[in-house]
C-alpha cells in the first residue's frame, strides 16, 4: 500500500468538463464523475428531482494522485469554484496499485 491524495470535487454539472481538463492538465491519470442526487448546504436543500431544468444538477468528481499532481490542481480548481457552486476536499488515502497513479 502506498500513500496518495484523493481529490473530491462536488460541482455544478455544467462545469465538470472544465474541472476534468484541470485534472488532466495537472497530470492526474484518471478520474470518475458521478451524479449527485441531493444535498444540503448554505442553509438550503437541493434535489435532482425538484429542478426541472437540470441547471442545478451537481456531480462528484473523484481522482487519486501523488501530492505534487493534486496540489498542482488547487489554483485552477479554486478559480473554478469562484465562478460555480461547489466544494473540494483532499484526503490522504492508501492505494493498492501505486503504478496506476
């Protein structure tokens, strides 16, 4: 097992392609994008079921990489979050096949 960092970004669906390009430009070797079904934040509840236009849909983007690559994404991700609703977390994880990251 080898220590790496996991970046998890919850962001508006319309911004996910830009976020993925940021990860790719930093050298992250992969990511997964998942739909976010519902949530609560900023004193408001939201749900995919209640927004008929899908304009408020959120996605979760997960990627794992070494510290240098993950840290390289932070400025651009911060800029992206300045223009869109979202949060980012970075946590330390252990991976089984470190050669893939």
